C-alpha cells in the first residue's frame, strides 16, 4: 500500500481543513495509506475515516490580517514554538514515508509557514526515492498586491513541485484568472473538479415544504456581523414569518454567541454550526452565507435560493470573485459586505424569495475521486520528479 501525506494549515476559517479531510478520505477509499497533518485549531466532530491524523501544536490568527501567528491561547508564537512544530512535522513525514505529498495552498499561500515548510521540502529532496510533490489549491486564489509575491510563488513551484491540482472547474473559474504567471508555471496544472461533501447532483426544488432561512458564516472567524445583521433583517423582510436558523461557527467566542441569542426574535433559532449543515440546506427556502469555497458548494447543490455576502475585509478578493461569478450566472443575489445593513440584507432576501428565474449549477463536483485517480495515475506512470536547482535564499 502506497502512502500519501497531506499537509494543511487553516488559520481563520475551517474550509481548508474540511477540503483536506474530504481528499484524505477519498484517497483512503482509493487504497492509499493516508497521513493528514493539520496545523490549525482542532475543530472536533467526526475524524476522517481510515486516515491517520497528526495534530501539530496549533497556530491561529485573530483577524483577517493573518498576523501575527498565534498559539491556541492567542499568544504570539516564538522561535521555540516554531522549532517544535518543525520537528514534529519532519517526524510525521519520516513516519509516513510517503509516495506523494500534497501541500494544501502552498506555494500559492501560507508563506508565513516557511519556517517549517522549507525544511520539509529540503527533507523531501534529500530522500533516496523522492515522493511526488503536489500543490492542492482551491479554484480562486487571493489576488496579490505585489507582483514580486506572485513571482516568488512561481519560483517555489518550479523548484519544488511536480503538479498543481486546482480543485475546481475551469468553466467556472480559470487558474490564470487569479495567478498571472500561470503560463510560465513549470509543473503541470490539473483541474480536478470541485471537492464536495454531499451529493454531486444539484437539487432543483423550490417547493412550499422549504420553510426555513438558513444563515451561516463558515467557521465564523469573521462572520459574526453577518449573523447579527441577518437577525435584524428578519424583522424587515417579507419572509420574516419563516423560521430563520442562524448557525454560529466554532470560531465565534461564547460571548458573541450569547449576544446573537439575545438579539433573536421569536421566529429565529440561534445555534452552533451543525454537522448536518448540508441536510439543513436541503430543506431551506433561502440560504444566507458568505462565499467561501465549501459553503458555496453546499448551497449551490442544495436547491436553496442563495443570498451571498462575500467577505472582503483586509483586501480579501477570493470571495468577491466567487460571488461575482455566481451573480453573473444567475445563481445568487449578492450583497456587498461594505454596504451590509439589516435593510440591504432584507431587500436581498426579498429579491431572492420572489425571483422567478434562476441559473443552474452545472459544474464538475467529483473532485475528491478525480484527485485520487490523478495521484494514482501519476504514481503509476512514474511522473518525473523535479530536482532542486538552487538553494532558497
């Protein structure tokens, strides 16, 4: 049995980890011995089936500036903490002895983790039988305000990586849309389709039995204001008589959760995010959410009418780009988060609830299985491993 190692670091939300978990399970189901190394805060819930999980001392951030890196107690990490993480990561790699290593996001993000990623890549290059090195990335990257950063990503990809797996459908978003050096990239780019947790076929159902408005904000690290505005919007919407179910993610502190509960009206339910989120959406008339990768997929395939409020704080561009595509395809009513008020959100809900014509989500969502097939195919074909040509400065 060949071994595959997946490295993932979630910092603010939990979407990166959830996608990595789905890939890990699919690879395990495909006959690989999978080692999932995660460096963010533990999120609980069901562990990936048939997967060996290694939890590094956690790193998190307190806001969307992503600096400084902090430990579980929100204290800035020091050199000793970095050294301990690096040692444990290298030990996990040695124990896995993988035939392939998937780096979630890196080298197209997570540059602040270079203190442990560069030593791991050095260890990989020193291996007698060097494993396949794969970048595992979502369909839309964060736009870089410095062209030198993109060039840096290009150099790291050329130096260390054998393939880039884009977990999306190029009919929805092309890699080159958000990475301007795509044409110069040395490793081959493979589109896997979207990595989806639930059914792969989109549901078409707007029946009267759908009687809830489900409000969510992913992990919740930056979503509490959306949830608060939704509770206030219920009183202003023509659909305020429906049950509005507000789901607070694990990164919303208890004080914030209690604030939401106190502001809830009689037709509102405020509870912690649930493992059956997908099933809730299957019965929802309207979904209000941000535009993160995982949440978007759950909403688009659920049959619920989508109101999307992309997060754009601290210059974040990824969710805005995804929201614009959904709007242009007639798949969502989009609210600019910079203009988010109870009134603008209530108007968007009313627009979504009364709109007669909607687009249809018709994109490849078999990404987990396709990723497994690609890894197996590259290993079977003996895909050429790149060799280091120069030391990283």
